[in-house]
């Protein structure tokens, strides 16, 4: 009974860790290491936002934008979410 009392303070922490599993973690293998999928989707979103900026500058549309930062961040987030939806499903 005394052993149970000494382990009782650890019970809340152990219960919080009970849901932490990697059984269905969305990750992919890249050169032998597992990376989270959100990192890939975020990187693709950043690259698409940078590409859109270069395209808008080349077309002369960048000067017409009043909220450039908001526009490019929105394009990047939208692209990242679209990659997530297409590649990993809903």
C-alpha cells in the first residue's frame, strides 16, 4: 500500500501521456528520417507564396496590392492546406 501512495503523484502525468502514440502519426520517410507532414506542407506553401510574389512582380500586379503581406501569407496558407488535403486526405 505504501508503494501505491508513493506512485500516486505520478498518475496525472502518466494519464496525460497515455494518448501520445506514433501509431498513426502523419509522417513520411525522407532519407531514412521521419519528418512531420505539416513541415512538408508548410514548406510547399512558402515556396508557392514566394513564386506567386515573383509572378505578381513580373506581371505588374504587385504594385496594385494594398495589403501585400496579408495576400502572400494567405496564398501560402491556402497552398499548404490544399497540399495537405490532396496528399493526406481529409
